[in-house]
């Protein structure tokens, strides 16, 4: 690293610490090597140690996890907005139908009033009293009761329809208020995502190519250590469950996406985020599941890791901010993070929160 880049990691990490929303203490880096004294011609090279790169790796993990958490919030707000928009459409349809019904009831009431006018303006009861024919009187009495009942029912139906219209309108207004609040939540989450990713990309961009290669090696080593620890527990020795027909379809879809880029908020077909991949894989298998990793953790049936089978979803980190799909033999498929592609990885390469099963009824 040249003299112009002395201390660049220290500065970059300082910036990262300032922007990250997680309260994680920043790693102190050694002060940059002082410039050579007067008359010194030898160049000074600052070598970034593996210890410093490990601190960078952990900081990147923190930033991308914060972005993943905000992505889950963004996706949840997006899903809720879809549901609320559909509800507003249903309410609008009910309002239109209610107005048409009310207009029809008003027309029928007007026709009844016109008929009474054509009858001489006398109410049915008065015409009945003036009748000299006993049979006409009896027949008329029945008609009067029917007309009175019909008129009362008509007025009651008009009142109920008007009340329904008012309720539909208020419900629609409430849905619109919630929709607007959801938009603000989504916009705030988007800003947090972009801020975290920008900070991570800036930190990575300050590294020399050789440092990036060593950083990638450190990432692989960390994942391998975690996977080895997980496997040493003997968990695979207890895994005997086989995939269901739907599970095989979900796995086939997810693995067919290997190599496609990660994009936060994406559900395919060309880019995916972690829960976009798992939700679309199960949709392709004929099963609708929640959109986000947190909702998948909250709403799907939980199973023990020792009972895991291909197609089950592995939820990672204490905040359920990441999800992958188990494919068998201790391996899962997932969309890792920005700058990466859908790939296979060790199922135990990250801290496992738990396992959920989209198709528990299948046995």
C-alpha cells in the first residue's frame, strides 16, 4: 500500500463506525507509520495484517447484517402495502355496489310514492275504509298489510345500505392512512439499507487487490470453522428425513437460481434477496409462505435441526435476518448479501436460530 494510502483502513473503519446503526464498538487500528525524516529516500510500505483484515471482515459482517435486517423491514412493509392495496380495491368495489343498490332502492321507493299518487293521493288505509264490498275489504286489508310490511322493509334496507356505505368508506380511509404510514416505514428502511451497503462498499473499495483476496480467504476460513464446529456435533448422524415431493420441487427451483445476483427486495426471476429466493422456491412448489425471513420464522412450523429435511428453511442469527434452504448433506442454498450471487454453502456456516418447515402436513 503506497504512502498516499497510509492509514486508509483506519479512516475507512472510522467512517463505518459513524454510520452503522448497530452499537458495535469499532476496532482500534494502529496509527499510520510516520513519514520519513528529511533526507530519507527509502519508501515506507504499510502492511495490513491479518488481524486488521479480520477486524474489517467482522465490520463488513456487521454492516451487511444491518442491511439484511432493514431489508426484512422493507420487505414486510412492501408485503403489507400489497395487502392493504388489495383491501382498498375490495372496499372500493363494495362502495360502488352499495351506491348502485341504494340508487335502486330509491327508485323503488319513488315508484311506490308515484303509485300512491295515482291512487288519488289517499293512503291505502283510507281507501279501504271507503270500500262497500266486504270481500274487497278483506282482500284489501291483506294487501295493505303486505304493502306496509314491504314499505317498512324497503326503508330499513335503505338505512342499512347507507350505513354499510359509511362503514366501507371509513374502512377505506383507514386502509389508506395505514398504507401511507407503511410507505414511510419502507422509505426509512430503504435509506438504512442503502447507507449500510454504501459504507460496506466504501470499506471494501479502500482495500488493495491483494488485501481483498486475503479478506475473501478469511471469510472462507471463518465459514469453514463454523461448519466444522456444527458438523462435529454429530448433527448429520441424526438426519434421516427425506424430502417430500413439494420439498424436492422447492429445492430444484432454488438450486436452479445459483449464480444469479443478490439484490435486496428482489423476488426474481433474475435477482433475489435471501427470503425472496425461499418464498419463490416454495411458491414454485405450490405453497405460499410469508415473504420475509422473520415472518417465515414466526409463522411456519418449527422443527428440530435433527429432524431437518431438504426443502426446510434454516433461519440464521438471533434476529432471524437471514434464511437459506437446506438441500441435504449438510449443505444449504441461499442468496448471501449484496455483491454476491445465489450459492451453496455449509448449513452451519452461520449461527443457526432454528429450522422451519413450509409443508408440515406432508409428513
